[in-house]
């Protein structure tokens, strides 16, 4: 039987740099790869994934919610991984706080924005970041990315903007 795993991720900017985590080698998913800060959405946060994003951000990096601005949901990533469906709510924002702590999840660092795509990400996050970079600043849509095929060892994702109905 398939189960559902709800996750969140945050990519914060400050002065031309983006906060990332290099996931520890002990992690089951994407060990040793770079990612935004994030984790599982707890039951009480199920209807407010932004609360989970801010909680994870504070727990893993020490960045306080009051120092985060313009936190916008920009992507919902959906894919199947063995016996579960993963759904990740990805936020982008800015922070005035540059001092960070380290955690046991991996190595946290501020990476210059121009070096972002030189890092090793999961296929899903790499394609999302490339999609995000190609978006115009006027594009305020939330995109749903669905993993729908793997061809030649490359994940294929369909990007669809969510619209009001």
C-alpha cells in the first residue's frame, strides 16, 4: 500500500547568496546532495506548510521566522518513491539574518547565487531550480511539478501552473 509523505523546503536569499544544506551521508533520500532547508510536515501543520517551513528553517539553521520576508510558495513537487508518494511544498524568500547554526542533518552554507547550479542536487530539485531561474520576475504562479517518466536515466517532470478556479 502506498503512503503519503508531506515535506517542505525553503530556499532563502541574502545579499546574492542562497542558503543550502548538503545532506548528510546518513540520509535515506539524496545523501550527500545539496538541497533547500526543510523536512517533514507535522500533523498540526498539514494545512499550513509555511509553518512547517519556518519551523524546519529555525531548527536546522537557526534563522528566526521574524527575520524571513517574502516567503512565497512557488512549487509543489509530486513524485513516487518506492512505497510512498512524496509531496514537497517549496518556498523561496529572503532573510536579513546571516548567522546560522549547524545541525545533524548535514552541512549548511551560504552559496553565491551564480554557483547554485554547480552543486549536486537531486534530479527533481535541479530541474526545479533550472525552471525557477528561467521564470520571469512577473511570473507569480505556483507550479506543480509531477515526476512522470525516466528516460535515459533522466527524470522527466511536467510543470503546470496552478490557476484559480
